[in-house]
């Protein structure tokens, strides 16, 4: 099983959408929110995603197509 850690940046347009929940149902991945900061204008989430590498890639591409900025976290930043 592969694992990736990413930062998600939500805009005010995507902030209220349950996208991490939806991602866990659309794709065979397990999500673990490692940290988050939310305001009325922006949301920043540190997310760990586990599963098959192809499913992880597809799920993160889906998040980006939904309007969320996805950036990799360097190893051991949030352990």
C-alpha cells in the first residue's frame, strides 16, 4: 500500500464542499487529516492518503479538477 502526504488549499468557492469525504467514496483510498486551518476565505489541510498508487493519483487529480490546489509535503514534516 502506498502513502502520500499533501497540502490542500481550498478557496472560498470550495471551502464548504465535503470533498475529502467524497474522495474517500469515489476512490479506493483512506484519508487521514493531519492538520487543518480554516477561515471564511481559505482552507489549508495537511492530508495523508493511502491506497494503490493509481487510486491515489486519480483521487488527487479529481481534487484538483474540483478546484482544490494540491501540493506535496516533504517527508517527515508532520509526523
